[in-house]
């Protein structure tokens, strides 16, 4: 790939991602844990997952 074409493709990709900034990566930053609050700041922490 030529340098000019790479820069054009990169600029276009960044422009497209700027329109979808919140939706594009929202699933990647989801909470990896569950905390169920019972009352005040007391709750149950349920870590589920594999190795």
C-alpha cells in the first residue's frame, strides 16, 4: 500500500468513527462484574467468568 493511500484511508476511517464515537466501542467498555446493592452501600458481588 502506498503512503498516500494509507493516509487517505486512515483519515476516512477516523472521520467515520467520529460519527459513531459512543456506539462503536460501547460494548467493549461494559462492566465485567455484577454488583447487586441490597441497601445503602451493602450488597452482593457476583463475579462470574472463566479463567
